[in-house]
């Protein structure tokens, strides 16, 4: 039997709880074999691999492969518009080369027939291991807070359609964005119950819910997940906190304080598009301080323009114009997804004052938990060899997925 190749990577290693100066990550085949200091690597039997490794560049960082659970595309390709696997693969490869080694493909509100077709294309890619899952952003959302979603395709919550889409997704549907106030979302015959029964999670967002409506939906969801053996996760999520929902006001609190309170108790995970466009990085820092890194998911909400120049793009049935790196609906003001890679979001988050370890954790360990995965998301022995080497400014230099270079 041919021995598995061994590769040692040196630099400041970002582990789940600390940064290891003069650190080493040893890969053996498709798995991580060792994480620790250079001195400890020698004692653990990896002296030869460490000696063969290239010296770390000044300021070099070694991160886990990042995990994005809300992503509509990149590299000029859009998941909501991908009629075949080859088109969707363009977007996957774009983000993978920039450090996102596990990606959930997000669809947008569309007609049932379009959703049926698109989810099957994405399920094929998930079966092949190219995608980590599928997210439906709609169609059961608020027309008043639809953002870059087609209001004409929004429909009343339908548990039967939900169950059908989950079946077509073949176990790969991770989340569905719902407005908690919409009739048919809650209850034993509601969409939330259908999602949980089908192995998926509700993600509350695009909503005009009151505080009371939000609290009631969260309480019911927490109880349902706790009482469902084999649920994907014990915690539901919030789709891009602050965006696509009524802002908090002292006389009309809306959903945001309820989401923050539930997250602070460990009952909920909140997405943040901490890219400097969707929210101010100082607000991102405040959320980390309020709820803790274990309850935050850094996401991109990326669309086709990620990694591409300004210009005209498509997001589902809607036209989008990107100017100065910001995507907006053509002829309107609504932000239409992100143009960043997840590593860019981590960089923005750190610039806003979040500790590097916490920002990386929220872009790797925590989202891996949403997927129910323990083989990805952290630099720990035994996990898949998903590793990102960056320069001191968090710019990608080398990306490996399962120990294989991703062609930067």
C-alpha cells in the first residue's frame, strides 16, 4: 500500500481557542494528523515533516477551511439561476479558491416549479460532495421586508410544498428562511414542523414580526427541536440579523431584541453579514460581545458578482447592478446580496474589533455545527484536511480541501 502523503504547514495557527505562535499543522492524506507548536510536533513524531516544510512567511496565518451557510453564488454564476451542475460549480470553485471549503448554496424566492428544478441540481452536487447543503431563502417571507426577493413569487406558507422540496433535496436541505408571523409557519401542521421532521432548520428572517410574535415562534421552535431525536441541530438560525427585518425601536421593538436575547441564552444562532456594507463592523463587534461567538454565524450572502468586477448581474428573476463593489436591485436601493468571500468577511469583522480567534470560529466551527458536521470546521487532529494559509492581512495564499490544493 502506498503511504499517504504528509505535508506540514507552518505559521501562526488559529485553533478554536487560541492562536498558536510558531505553529504547525500536519496533514496526512485527506486528514489532519497534528496541530500544535513546532517543538511539540517533533516530540509527536513529525520532525521529518516539519524539517521538510517551507518556513512560514512573515505574519503567515494558518486557518481552518471556512464554512459558509448562506451563499447565492460567485465568479459570475448564480445558484438561483443555475439550470445545470456545471454552472453552479463555477460559483463553488470561486469561493473554494478563496478559503471557503464547505459551502451551502442558497436559492431565492421563486415559483414552486423553479424551486423544484433548482433543488435537484444542487442536491446532485451535494451528493457528489461539492456542496455542504442547500438553503431556501423564501418563498414564505414578508413582502414588506422582501429585500432582493421577487414579491410576486412570495406565497402563503405551505407545509406540503415544504415537505416536497425537502424530499427533492434528498436530505441536503439545511435551512429555510421564514417570516415567523406568517400564518401556517407555526403549529403541528406548520412549515417549521415540516422542516424539523424533514431534517432541516427554520431560519427566521425577511420579517415584520412583532416582539411577541417572534418570542412565541422561537419558544415553539426550541421546544420542537429539543423534542425531536436526530434533529439536524438543537438551534434554529436567523437569516442575516438586522437586514430584511424591521429595525429595533424603543416603542416598537420588533424581532431584533428577541433574536439577540434567544442567542444570548444559547437557544438560537444569528447570521451576520459583517462585510462593512450590510452592517457596520462596530455593530458586528457589539453582537459578538452580547451573544458570544458560539451563537454567531458569519456569512457572505454572496451573489454572482463575488470575485467579479462591477456590472450587471442576475439574482433569480431580478436584475442587479454592482457599483463600487455593492450589489443593489437595478433601479432601486435594496442591497441584493454580497460580493465578498467569507475570508473577506472575517477580515472586516476583525477590523471592527472582534478577536481573530472568535471571528474565525464564527466562520468555521459554529456553522459546521449547523450542518451537523464534526469532521470539518476546526484545525484538530482527525478532521478533514481543510486548511487556508493567509498572509498577515488575511489574504489567501494557499487553500487545501481534503489535503488537495485548490489551485490558487
